[in-house]
C-alpha cells in the first residue's frame, strides 16, 4: 500500500516482552490470552505469515488489521483484509490501521505496528442540492 504514513513499529516492545517470557519473568498464560473475537478475526480476515509463533513454535502467526477513524462511523473497530485496506486507502482521507499478530494455536498476540492510511487530502464533497434551492 503506497499511502501508508506515520508508521509506528512495536518490534522493540515485542522483543522485550519475549525476553521476559523466555527468562521466566512473565508467564506464558499472560501473553497467550487472545480473545475469541481476535482468533475469529485471524481466521476470517487475517493474513498468514511465514513467521512461526515465538511462544509455541508450532504454528505460523497471522496478521489481523483493525481500522479506526471518524470517517468510518459504524465500521470503526472492525478487522479488514489487505484487499479491503487497499479500497479504504482510495476512498477515505484518514484511517488508523493497527496490525496485530496472533497465533491461532496458542493464543499469542501482540501489536506489531500501526499506520495512517488514506488520501493525503480530502476530496471536496458535492454541495447539497437542498442548499442550492
């Protein structure tokens, strides 16, 4: 997607959390707590990656993209596929996208990155025909 801007990468937080798990300072149950909604979002809207789960090391992790923004109204907070994000980028001015990696096997989940998606400048809206009369 070419219109990504203001990208925030959470890989340092992820590494620190995994270091705490591997050293025993955090329990596996504390980090493998994906909600049923997140697991379903991974199943129906997620994109499978080539990366193994850092906790169970059996399954690959899935990336789920959640969208937020004033322009979205009732659609805000929903999971969307990459194909849908491309359409949203062309039709909306500013949408926050949060990418979460999730393991459907053990429930590991972590925010991977967030970015702003959409057109740089809003398209001028058509004048309301009632106002012209």
